[in-house]
């Protein structure tokens, strides 16, 4: 009786070992480099989404709805300076554009 039980257990163990030794089926058809590239690309997208959500939840400037800029640009206008003649030397100065700052840039409050 013990030998039959031992024989049955031996056959069962051999069947399990033989099943583990068989070659596994190929699951992925992509090369590993493409799999890594896809994972890194998706990870970068997920990180950007998490940062945007976190900034929007904390009401950080520039991420609120409606959009509120962090830095307000300066207001600049062009002024045309016409041709002139220097009264001392008599040399003629060609006309040109001068850019004048009307309102300097400021930080958002």
C-alpha cells in the first residue's frame, strides 16, 4: 500500500515537474526596446497629468480656471524719428524707429 502511494506521488511529482519544464508560450510580439519606450512615454504623460491636477487643486497661479498669468508683459509702442540734420557738422541722420516702454512688465498679484 505504501509503495503504491509512493509510486502515485512520484508519478504526480514527475508530471508536475515535466509541466513546469515545458516551454512557455510567447506572450508579447513586440521587441523589448519598443515595450520600454511605450512604458516611458505613457509614464511621462501620466506624470504631467498628475502635476497639472495637483497644481489646479492647489490653485497655483497660471493653472486656475479662468487662466491668470504669472507675469504680465510690458506695453511697448514704436515711435518713428524722422530724418534730421546735425546743425554743427551738417551731417544728415537717417530716420529710424525707437521703441518706448509705456507700461513696464509686472508680476501678477
